[in-house]
């Protein structure tokens, strides 16, 4: 067996990730909990890593939506001239 210990999430800790605003608040909560000494360093790193990846994904999705909207606007404009 390995000496690897799996960090435990503090009881009652919920990360709301259903919107960008809630994700940002959850990320801030993780940082505050670490600063207060309520999170193990390994758990903090794992959560920050996961949140960073998740927020990067959201950003990419939003950028793709903007590009699609811009393409549609450009296509509409080119037909009017």
C-alpha cells in the first residue's frame, strides 16, 4: 500500500458551478478557506487546479459563442451592401 493520503473536503463545503458568477464565488471561497487555515494544502492545490481548468473551459465556450455571433453579423452585413 502507498502512503498517499487523499485529502478530505471540509464537511458542508459546496461549490456552486452552475454560472460564471457562482463559479467565481466558489473560487473565492476556496482561497478564503485556505487563508483561514481551513483547507489542507494538497486539497487547495487540487481544487484550484480543477477550478482553473473549469473556468478556462467556460471562457473558451464564451469566446466561441461571441465568434459565432460575430460571424452571423458579418454574414448579414455583407448581404446588405
